[in-house]
């Protein structure tokens, strides 16, 4: 794993130091790292996300599930200020990260994206060497430690080191899809984010590579909070601690209709739409 003593990039969002809670608890009892309050999002005049409220527990995996087009990707892009990169897109409401609203005008969105990283659906390594893919982010964040060691640490943390240690200078595009996705995870964790957002990270992978990423996710929760969008119900049930279910209203606006411990959501859903969705009757 990435060592605890790696210097973190300077941090303009001043955050209180929280004590970490461990053990299985109800969501209300778990300490949240991100609290979404009254979040609404638009693309131009299209009101895409409506009144989203969610507390994302620290060092847990939270899955976001729901039918295609209900706003899952839009929602997680609002969690690290990527939504606003789309021309005409807009957000209202609060996303408190360690108690501070990331939409506060004082907050630097680039810094937010450093602390809340994102892994995309399609592995997107740079057309550079394996080593450079991981070193690049460290360099642009002014990393002053030993770069080789930091790259090795990140590749080990992403469960990729053994497969690439003899080809660090080979082009990353020659790796398999599953290896490329783990490289993207290594690149994300190299800069030590606190939260990792994953938008269908396994949808381009075979079942074996998928299981490797899922094992890796469980491993990463020792240090990181993960929010994963997935269409794969088995994956949500296998890997996540909590599940949020999103649905569209009659105007195609996305809302969260249910949130709770994954086991409860899957075995004893409170909302009939959740049951219909997980049993394949909606979506
Ligand atoms: N760049 C964009 N400009 C305009 N509308 C968009 C844009 N991206 C997404 N939308 C619309 O916002 C809504 C939510 O899209 P989003 O991609 O967040 O859904 P999703 O739940 O991730 O779907 P999927 O499961 O298919 O990935 C959809 O109606 C979509 O057409
Ligand atoms: Mg999506």
C-alpha cells in the first residue's frame, strides 16, 4: 500500500482532522466524508439531477445504481466539480467534503479533483510508458520525494506491480484492458486522493479482470473512500457496503429513491422501484 508518510500536495481546503470509525454500523452512525445537500444539476435548461441528499461514509464503498440515463455519471461528476466542465452545465446545492463546501467560491476546483479522483469507464492511459503514466501526475503536483519509489508503491497498491515491473518503459497502450484500468487506478492513487470516484470501471473488462479490480477496491478501502457507478447488480452486491438507487421522474430528472447498507437494499428494499430494478423489471 501507499505509505502513510508520503507528503501530500499543499491543501487550500482547510479540513478538520476526523477520527476514523470502524466496524459495521448504520449509515447514520458512520462518519461521512462527503455530504451532499440539496444538489440540483442542469445541462442548459434540462434539469438532470433533482434534490439529491446523500451522506457518503468514509473508507467504505458506496455503489450508485439505476437505469441508463438517470444521472449516475452526472452525479459523480458533481462530486469533484467535473460537471461544470461541460459548456452550459450548472449545479446548485452543497457538496461538503470534510465539512467544506466544494462549491464555495474560495475553493479551487483543481485541488478538489486532486483530493477526489476519478477513474473512467474506458481505461484511458496516456500514450506514454507505464512508468510515465504514474509519474506524470506526481510531477505536475510537484512531488519532491523519490519518484521511482512512489511509482512502485502506487503500482503495488493497484495490484499491478508484479505484472509490469519488467516493462515499466513499455508503452502503456500495449497492456491488456484490465491492466490498463489498474494502471489508471495506480495513476489516480499516486497523488493520494481521499475519495476515488469510479464510473463503471469494469464494463470493458472480462470477468477475471473484473474480479481483480473488485479485490483491489476492497483492499483500497483501508485508506480510501470509493464511490462506484455500476450496471452490474452482482458487482454492486459483491463489492459495496452501501448502495444508492437512482431513478428518473416523469421529466427525466434523476433522484435518489433509496440509500442504505447494500445487504438491506438488495434483500429488503423499501422502495418498490428498487425491487423492480434489481430484479430486472425496470431499466
Ligand atoms: N454533456 C451532456 N449534455 C447534455 N445532456 C447530457 C450530457 N451528458 C448527459 N446528459 C443527459 O443527462 C441525463 C443523465 O445522463 P448520465 O450520463 O448522467 O446518465 P447515467 O445514469 O450515467 O446513464 P448510463 O447508465 O447510460 O451511463 C441523460 O438524460 C443524458 O442524456
Ligand atoms: Mg453513465
